[in-house]
C-alpha cells in the first residue's frame, strides 16, 4: 500500500467521527508519520496544532458519493488557508473536483487561488 492509499484509509477512518452532513478529516504528517488528526464537528471553532516544529504536511479528505467512499473536493477555503499558514504547515495535500491529488506549497500561496463560501446555512447540516 502506497503513501496516498495509507493516508486516505486513515482519513476515512477519522472522518466517520464527524457529526456534519459533509464529513471531512485532516491529517498532519511529519517525516511520513501521522502526528495529528482531526475532523469537522458542529460548533467547533478553534484549534492549536504546533505543526511548525520540524515542519509538517497536512492531508485533507472529504468522502461521499453513492458508496460513501469516493474522494471528493477538499481544497481548503481562504479562512482555513490562513489558519494552516499560521500553524506553520509546509504543504497541504487535497483532492480537486475530479478526484486528483494536488499540493499547496504554503511558501508559494497566492490568496486569489482560494475562495470563501458564503452560505445562509451552516456547512454542518
């Protein structure tokens, strides 16, 4: 099993803990090891992960589709990018709408590449 498959399996296991309609998970990876994991949760506001120690990568996952297993769009929004940058994360791995793995090198980010979704309802429906 390759790196991506291993992280995806762990991401799926973590995402089932979410109580949101759109279940997402995040893994912080340092030197090939998962050093932190999390999932979206209703009412959750802030967290503090000191990923800047020795640098870390973040892998973002969102699963869905008819089988609940398909990799879906998990690109972070502009507010998430700000928090990720402030935490010192070096790279963010995410999937686009086509299910292709992408990487953001945080030292090369362009704020115009990120979006903010404005909704009347919470994303945790």
